[in-house]
C-alpha cells in the first residue's frame, strides 16, 4: 500500500508561490457521514487547481466551506490570510467580494433580467459606483462572455450554455481574485462544455485570477487544470499535473484517467 | 389514534417554526433594511391580489344577500337585510374569506418561489453576493403580507357591500344612500376594530408559513410542490385557529 504523502507531487517549479488560499486539516461530517477528513490544499496566485473526485465525495461541501456557506467541524481555511470560520458576517462579505462563485445550477435569479442579475452583487457589496459605471461594468462582463446582446433578457429566455455564461459574467463583475467553479460543465453538451472551459481559461489569463474548479468531467480537468487534486475518502489523495497523474500507479487515481 | 412518530414530527416542526419566527423578530429591527424589496413585495402581494380579492368579495356579498333574503322575507324583516349583511361581512365573513383567498394566492406563491430558489441555489447565491437572504426574502415578504391583508380586507368589505346592494336591488328597491346609511348606522366601533386587528395576524400567519415552508424546502422539484401545497393548507387552518382565538379575546373584552 502506498503511503498518502507518496502520492503528493511537488508544485511545478514555474508556478508562482504566493498562496491566496490555504486549507489545513479540514474535517466536515453530516451525522455519521464523514465527508472531509484531514483535507489540505494550497491555491497559488494565478493557478487553476481542479479538485477531482467521484459524485458524493465531498467536492461541493469543500467549496461551500471555502465560501462560508457551510462551517467545517475542524480545521482552517485561510483566504487572503483570513480564517473563514472565524470571520463575522461583515468580514466574510468582504472576502466574498473578492471570491467569485459559479454555482452548479447557475443560480440566476429567475425574477430578474440579465442586467439586474449582474448588478445585484455590485449593489449588495456596497460598491460605490455611479449608474453609468454600473452599466459599463455590466456590458464589459457580458462582452467577456460574448453575450452583450442578452442584457435585457430574462434567464428563462436563454439556453443552458448561455445561462452558464451569464452566471460566469455575474461572477466576473466584481473582478474577483479567486473564482470557485462548482461542476462548471455539468448538464452541458460537449461542444458548449468545451466553450465554457475555453472561456474559463481565457478569463484566468486575462485577469490573472486563481481558480478552484470542482469537476469530474475529464475534458474540463485536462483543459483547465494547472494542477489536479484527487479527493478520495475525504482526503487530498494525490496531487499533480494531468500528465503526472495519468501515469500514477495507484488504482484509485488511475481509475479517473482510464 | 395518532402515532408517536407523527406526534414527534409535528412537535419537531412546531419547534422549527417557532425558531424561524423568533429569527424573524430578531432580524426585523436590525439593519440593513430592505425598503426597496419591501415596497416591491407590497406591490406584488397587495396590488396584484386586488382583482382576485375584489371579484370574490363582490360575489360573496351578492350571494350572501340573495341567500339571506328569503328567510328575512319570511320573518318580515327584509328591511334589515343591509344591517345583517353589513355586520356579517365586516365582523367575520370579509376578513376570513379574504384571508383564505389570500392564503391560496400568496401563501402558495411564496412557498413555491422560495422553495424553487432554495433548490436552484439562488438563496446561496444571494448570501455569497453579500446579502442576508433571510432579511431580503423572508422579512420583506412577511411584513408585506402583514401590511397588505388589512388593506385588501377593507377593500374587499367595501366591494362585498356593493355586491350586497346590487343583490338587494335584484328583487327589491333600496336607494344607494339608504343602503349605506343602514349599514353604517348599525356598525359600531367594536364591530370594526377587532375584525381589522385580526387581519394583521392572518396576514402574518400567511406570510410566515409560506416563507417557512419555502425556505426549508428540500427534495428537489417535488419538495417545491409540497412546500406550496402545505403553505396553503397550514395557513388556512391557522386562519381558523386565529379566528377562534380572536372571537374568544373579543368576548373577554365584552366586544361581542
């Protein structure tokens, strides 16, 4: 049997080493279901990390702990040096303004137009901007995802891929330093999924954001990742680039790449 | 005989709901105040319910008058028809029927809306966007429902009485002025005030139950349907329970 640390592959040397997020000894359980057990992770500036795991392995729980929607039982999640579980709501909101979250279901507000959906986080985070600046920011964010013409449409009028792009534009409007993607390609056809992945990579390059991507879609993993973390039994089981992990000897890791 | 598991789940839900209501009162007065959303909800809950409440109120007044008329004629007190109908509508039928219509329209809509927002992660998205979803969604809706039902009830009462006036004139002849004079001359302060006050409680019950059911919705789309359905059923039952309490309280104060 391989020791757990034996799987950990060192960071690629060319990667900048300023950690924007550090997770240490994270535990989260729901009753007797132990979802995360001593999970550790570092996310560096400008890096795209994919957390790869089976359905129900705790990937979404991890991302919700990071953004403060769930509280871990134990451990620390430091984002920009602040430990998320220790923050009050006001401090947490300040962190959330710098961390974008793309939901698996897009979570666009059905009762609002695309413009109002994009304006919502701007207004709510008390960002002091004029209406003219808001309009420019909305259009810029929509142009980034190639959907400026949908500004006055309702989410129900858009296709699945377009809704995903709008959700991405809403995530981008606050110019976040970190973007968390929860299963960004789930429910999309392969062509649209590839377009979304391309967009994610392009955005990362354009704004030099750090991204944590939760996925089990191997195309997404291959195209979007600088580094992959394999989540097995609640732990960071292995870590490395796509090419490194593809050749990994352990069957639990190999299984994802077959 | 009720099974222990049913009793346990009933008590557990009652406890959860009490906590939810307690959270509402603690959030109610703390900033940030969501005035814009509150006024939007007043428009959605109040103004948009007016056609339905008005139509049902009109039919209620008309039908009640036509049903009462033969008995009143038999007893030779046909001239008292506006008085009887006026008191019945203002004291009891107007507030209760309007609240039930309100529960059907608004309770189900709040339950389904919040339920669907919950299952599609819109509530989580709101939280991530620096918004307290409880204040933005629950406090505003409960306040709007509490404030709008009394207004709707007053309008419904007025429309019902107009329906009653038309009902009287189908078979008989009563002038508009005489009808309203008879109605208002026989309505006392203690007929109007308790009935008006209880509508605030009815509105609160519809709002809080709809929000509780929607906000705690689960099990996907099936859960959304269940939330909407149980919001209507529970708030309708609650309206009758509150009405029973209201009549006991007004009796204690000698208003009956």
